[in-house]
C-alpha cells in the first residue's frame, strides 16, 4: 500500500490531501464506524469532489466493514479503497453478497523463493510462458540457475515473511544460527500464538484455544504425511466433529492446507479420505515445534521441509490460477503432488536423491494417460531433462530450478490478476 501511495504522489500527480492511510486496529479508530471516518476525510478537504484514495490496514477490525464498502459503492461515494487484513480468518464473517460486483479479493502468499532472491540481491530470471508446463520446459536446457543451496536452506528455515527475510538478506554482524533462531521466536509469537489465541477465536468463537494449539502441534509433527483423523482424535481426546471444525479453522487462517487423493471420480475426491497435510509456510511448522536448527542435521526432516516448500509454491500458484492440487496414493505407491491443469497437467515426486525410485510415477501415468510424458522427479542435484528425452519417460528437474520457475509463474499470475504490468 505504501508503494501504491508513492506511485499516486510521484507518478500520477495525486494531491497528498486526497490520500489517506489508516490503521483500523488502532484502539481509538476501532470505536468509530467506517462511514463516519470516511465522511470526515471527504469533508475536510479543499476539493470535496475530488476522488479520495483510502488505504485501510486491518480493515476487518472495523465493524460492518463489508456493508460500508457496499454503501460506498452503491451510493457512489467519491472514494477508491484498498484494504488489507493479516487475519484471513476474520474474513469469514463478511457478507459475500455485499461484495459481488463491488470489490475483489486477492490472495497474497508468503514470499516465494524468487522474491527472497531479489531481496538478497541474487535475482534469477526465467522465461515465463502462458502455462506452468511450458515454463518448466522452457527452463530445462536453457536456464542456468546457479548454486542456490545456501539460499534455499536459509529460506526454508526463515519462512516467507518479508521482515524476517530482509533481516536474513542484510544481516552482516549476526551469525546465521542466531538469525534463524531469532526468526523462529518471532514467528512463534506473531504467526502461531497470534492466530491460535487471537485471530481464530475472534473469528470463529473457539472456546478451547489450548486444544486448537495442541492440534496444530500434532499436525506439525505429521507434515507431508497422510492425515489419520481417528488416531489424532484418540491422542487428543477430541471428537471427530471438533477435529473437522478445528482443522477447517487452521486452513481458513492459511496456516495449513490439505490435499485430497487424486481420483478419476469426483465422488471419491469429495469423501476427503487420505488427505495429505502441508503447512502454507514450513517455517511456521518449525516455529510451532521450536525445532531451532535441528532440521539441518536430520535428512528425513529436511526432506519433508523441502517437499513442503515445493507444495507451498504450487499452492500459491494454484490459488492464482484456480487450478486444483492433489496427491496420489494407492497402497504402497504414491506421487507427492498432482498439478491438475485441465490441458497440461503434471505429476511430481520430490526426493533428496536423484536416484530415487519412480515406481509411483510410472504406475500413476499408466493409470491416468493424461499424465504420460508429464511426470517429473524433483531433487536438489539431478540433471534437468524432459520426459521425452528419458528412457522411462520421467523428466528430471533440479529442485531450485523448479522453485524459481514456480515462483516466477505465480508472480506472473498475480500481476495478471491485479491487472498490472508483469
């Protein structure tokens, strides 16, 4: 919002008198309804007919904010409004019918890998095509990503939060270990505790936030795994309906997300059996469990975090494009991630070792022929190759190349949704 204000003043020539920025979670402003605030700023200008640009941080703290936005639009008040909310859960109580045709919402994911690289002066440019499949194919054999393992390690432990990443990118005197530990302490307070004891109870009326916190910790210990609701309910002395509601709250707060098992039958998908769990940002998981630097010395845990990071980037991309995301499992065979593009779908298996078996990908592509020659193994040190160039018709993509390509595609999609230059 600050960048947009700077653009309005410096590039669009808008008078500063017609720009207002308010933090609506301020104790004084929370007592005043939005209509009174906006009317005050409209009337206390020299040119009351000029358009007023309002930037409302933490919009959802204002009572009946959605009805006031509807009023501003329907009655043609001379205002243009951008609002933000760090509490996604608080949007639950909005009246959806109020916003139809009047405003639009944009999902902003945590920072992606390319955004972190830009912050740390290590920008990496890749060709972005109309769809993700073509972007990946354009990268293979034509793009030199360079060594990014150290950046990736810092990113996966720090998380995609701009303030923390700026510190990680600019830190000189502070050693890396201290920086990462400090980042996790901040995340635990600002992301975990705030969501569990403030945002979610405020939005959903949760009466037992401690049970919600225990559920989050249990889920954090099972990241990238198949959910077993029955076992979790027994371990936490929680009923199945409570589990379903609390998991839904955590998803609506964008702390976690689940992927259904891919099936040719929509009815089977809707049964929600065999869901796979991920954190929207894996660093929040580490902060919740206070793992510190332990993942660096645990290859299995680091493998899960890398898979979570891949899934998080695909989750961000799928949100911008409206593409469904799945995993697939049949007995002992599985595929980590299914990007179900209607025309150019892809399947991905994430592994630490380039020699990781590909049985799941073979079985999956054989069962669903639309994924033939569109399945890939992702690993840190593999040599990039197209499926058509491999005897087994399974492509190989270095993990960092995939992250950069997915990041660039998601940024491109967001810019397109915002109708701004790419």
